[in-house]
C-alpha cells in the first residue's frame, strides 16, 4: 500500500511540475506580447515618453 501511495504522490508531483512549467510559459508569453506592444508604442512616438492614455489602452 505504501508503494502505491508513493507512486501516486510522485505522479502528482510530476503533474504539478508540468503545470508550473506551462503556467510559466504562458505568463512569459503574455509579458513578451506586452513588451512588444510597448516597444511599438514607443516607436510610434519616435522615442518620446508614452502618454498615460496610451498605457490605459493596453
């Protein structure tokens, strides 16, 4: 019985690690998209500081 419990806990641990990696990738991708959008806004503004209105649109 203890062996089955250990295998079950190991599977839960592995599934948890996989979920953590997937979540980290999703969050990283969203941050990358936001940074690209900010860079595009800065290019449109010719390098000047972005206005607060532009930040609210994002």
